[in-house]
């Protein structure tokens, strides 16, 4: 096996300073990722560069594809062959990947897609944003499907969530997404790289012929000793597609039961609850501390799984007169899910910044006070 | 003696085999198969002439023909 | 003693193909299966089916097959081959899949010298959607979207993908053949066998472009369609080895 060349060497339990993009890549490698295909786009370029280096280290495959369409299709091919595979991009590139994501969902193929969001629509800018919430959680591509979307809020979580998402993808056989933003991707934080590490990377063979592959009985590896496997999404026979849609819905119901994640911060007795995810939740947390200092009973509810959304957990915080302030780096997208949870529009407020703007603690505090009083 | 066997249920009556047979032993049949397609059949008068060249099987798009020699 | 000298290859199923009478796809499906049988690689093959008439090729082939999104076929094959380098991976693509929506993928897979085989069936129309113009439709050819015939000023020229790919350094073997007569079919089979052989020897990207008939959307009898290939199509798409 080749020696690691980069700053991050073997996961050895040390705290190291890396960017969120790199932490994401390292989480994937620790999950046994051996196939990555990507296409350059800011602000996720560190991830692509990191994977090109790390795939060399571990004897995996790195391909800089000719487009995002090709990249996700290469991932489709790798996952068809039964290995763990990932691609990453930023908003405009994720739009292109929607085709592949829909096919992954339709063919029940596990794959991890990373979106390090930037401002949009169109080319927008390269500043951090959270304006792809709808795209990530409400479908994105065509057809009736969902994917588990986890929103990290730190470099450590970029690593941990990415690693875990590979297990979730395999468990439910479908595409899953890490939804971060330009801040999370590009900032550096100390990260413990071997926390909850389940796979000894050093022991893995350089080939992709590891256990994970052979245990996927549906994978296409040549039909030696078995009947041919077929992976398809075309279901033309009468009732065939509806039956498949119902099967997917059953799976999604199971995910809704099992995979909801969220975090509460100082919500006991809170009269106003800030609802925010990812980067915004960190600013929200600081805002809660400030509000509490001012004697205002504020708390934070942070959805971690954006799909499935923690509707019930959020509803439980509603004491009938509780006010909710949704904070997003968008024009108000998660806001709709918060309204669905609370079922009372008059008590759900919104503060957001768009186009690369970042909500400041001061502004959130000001908003919260104005709604509270 | 060579001979061919035609799977009439697979035949769609495209007639490519009729046209390539150098001995003219295949012809359109008046009979329909289960799909309601006029299939090809052997021209009884000429079937003895089959040389087993397999041209008919080679051009058949529906893999309907087996050739024995 | 009588011997069975021609039968359905083992790499094909017993299913009745859905293609129209006289369609060239059936012949190419069989040739691919015969070659796979002869090379003894049925249990090592993974095929990538296109979007188009041949999308349900997996019903007719007796080996592992996956679908791909329209035109992404070679990118999917790339992913599979990189993960399973000792398996034999091929794509089966029509002219809409390969020469229109998937031009980017085919060019870059070829340019990366991916060690895959491409079976490119060129019949000059979109069959599955109702006979619309393909990029390979010949000048003057009438289709559902070129009612007055393909006009180069409005619709552009027939695209010669094989010639384009042949100039790439990444390609090893490219040949154009036809399935219009027993003689041409035998040549096509040889070309397919050579292409697979190149992949098995790890020699890189191989492609066989096969001129095939679409009697339905050419508005011709099966025989006239074959004649059209040999009399007309070869003028636009000359047969022969373009590289390798």
C-alpha cells in the first residue's frame, strides 16, 4: 500500500486541523469508500482534491469526470458493481446530478452525494447558502422518491455524518445526501479522525473485492454461480410501477420512524424557539445564549435529518403560545416544514439572509426580541 | 441431408429469410401464429434442396431458426 | 448423423423480442450473445443497456445487465469497469443515446481509454419515441420531425461518431459494419468478437458501429431496408475498420 502523502495520514485518533470538505472526504474513506467521481466547482473543490489524493492512498478509484452528469453516472456504475461510492458538488452541479439521483432512487442503489451549497439561482455566487433545502428534501429529481439528508454543523460532523450516511445508504438501498454549505466546507476546525471508526483502513485490500461488495447479492459482478441480476428503473407493465412506488413508500415510512435526528438546546421552558440547521444553527445557538443573558427564555431546535424532518419533536416544544423563529441562509425554505410542524402560521416567524449573506447573532437576537415582545 | 426448424411462435413474418435463401425453400405461410402474425414456413416442394448454409438463421432478427446438417 | 449447427445462443433467453418485424436490433442482440458464448465469458459480463428501443435488452440476454440514464451509458460502464477490472463490460447504445444526448460521455470515455466495449447500433431514427430525427439521420430522410426530409441548413449534418472517435488517442479499435445481409452479419460478428478480445487483452477502448434497419420508421419492407443500407447508407457511413 502506498504511503499517505497528505496532511491527514492514517486515522490515529489525533486531533487534526482540517477543512470541512476534507473531513467529509476522510469520513467517506473511513466508511470504506473506494470510488469517487467528481467535477470541479467552488466551494467544494478541497473535497475533490482530497479524494484524488486519498483514493491513491487506499487503492481506490478517483475520476475527474467530464461533467456532473457523468460523475453521478460513474457513481451509479460503481454502486451497481456493489462498492461504496460517492460524488460531491455544489448547488449548480447538484442540479445536474438530479437525473442520476432519481435513477439511483429508482434502481434502489446506495450512494452518497455531498452538496456544499452556494448562492443561487443560476450561477449565483460562491458564497455559502442554504437555498437548496427544497431541492434536497422535497425530491429534486423527477418522480416519487426521497433521500435521507443530514445537515452537519461542524467539521467533526462533516466527518461523522458522511461516514454514517454510507451505512444508512446501504441499509435502505438508496441515495443519501450530506447537505453542508460553503462555510462548513471551507472552514478549518480540529477534528478527531478515528472517533467511532469501524473500519480498519490499513487492513483493507487495495482491490475493491472486500466483504461489502460480496454481501450485496443484488450487485452486478458477472452471473457466475447464480441467475443473472438486472438493475432497472423502467417498469412498463400495468401496475408494476405503482407496486414499486408503494414498496418505496414503505421503505420511506420505515426511515421516517428510524432515522429522525435533531438536537435541542436550552429548550426547557422556552417561550421562543429558534429553528435552524447547519451553519445557521451555530449562530442560532450563540443567539440563544445571548437572549437568555437578556432574560428572554429562548431555546434552539436544530433538525439534523432534514429528510426525514423531525416534525413531532418540534411540535412537542410547542406549548400553545410558544413562538418559533426559523433562521436560514435562504429566502425561507425549511420555514415551510416548521409551519407544517406547528400548524399555526401566526407563531412561526422567519429571518433569513440570501445571496451569500450570513445571519448575524445581533440580527437574530433583534428579530427574536421583536417577536417575543 | 440438411434441414431447418422454424419456431413459428417467435416469427414475425419479416421475410428476410425468404429473401436470402439461395434455394427458395422458405415462403410466407397463410397460417397465423398465436400473435396473429403471418409467419414463414417451408416450401414443401423445395425443402429437399436445403444445404444447411444457415443464411436464413443468420439474418433472422428473432432467432426463430435452427439449422441441422 | 445430423448435427444442430445453428441455434439460439446460451447467452440469450427464450423470451420473444418486442422489436418490430425485421428490426436490426434482434440480429445484433444475437451476435453479441454468440460472441459471448464463443469467448466463454457469459458469467463475467456486465452489460449496460441504453434508453431507447433496446432498453429492455436484459429480458433477452442471459447475463448481468443494468440500465443507465439516457446517454450516460459509457459513464456507467466506466464506473463498473473501474470497480471490476477483470470483468467484461460493454454498452449497447442506439444513435439517440450515443450520438445525441450521450455525446459527451462517449467522447470522454473513449478519450480516457476506458477498457470497455461499445456496441453502437445506428439506424438513423429514434425508434422508441416514434421515429423522430436522430443526429445520424441522413440528408433528405423523412422522419416524424423532418417531414420534408432532413435539411442540412435547418437540421445539420449526419454525425459520424466513429470517424470522430477514431481521431482520439484513447481509442484502440473502431469499425463500422452492417447487418444487412448474411455476409455483412458475419463480418459484424467478427468485429464484435475482435472488440471484446481487445478488452479482454486490456488493450483499451473498442467500438463497433453497426448500421441496422428500422423498417417501421423508414417506411420500408425489411428487405428494402436492408437494400437501403447497402445502396444508400454506406455512402454516408462507409463500412470498414476506422482504427485498429
